[in-house]
C-alpha cells in the first residue's frame, strides 16, 4: 500500500472512531457528485471542469461539503483549519483509473 493511501486510511479510521459515542456511530452524509455550485475551497476552481482527483469534507452542521481540487488540499484543510469540526472526508480512489477521470 502506498504511503499516502495508508495515511488516508488511518485518518479515516480515526475520524470514524472519533465520531462514536456509547458504541453508536452517527449517520454520516453520503459523498456527492460535484454540481455547477461545487467550487474548490482554496483555488476557487469549478469542480465540474477538473478532471483529476477531488476531495470533499463535510463539516458538522453543514449540509453541503467543502470541495478540494486535490487529495493533498483536502488533507491540508484538516491540518490548517484546526477549529473545523470535520464529520467525514471523501476522496477519489485513483487506483483503478487512468488518472484523469476518477470514478465516483
């Protein structure tokens, strides 16, 4: 397993376990397909015009995700925005793709 994939897997497990209370897991929002309103958090790029891997973060209490034009930017948000209450993170799995057209 690649180092970045391993780090992402560990992060997801920690986030899921962190959301457990009394052995019950809170319902997590499902990942979304980018719409015309999906704009990159840092770069302000329209996600529908971006062919590469993307990320989305749901912040607790918000119905719409924050969008990121790369997996790296998605993870940077978790480090830079220390006050953010992240509910769940989704990124594209680029393992079984040509690298330009991620599968949902």
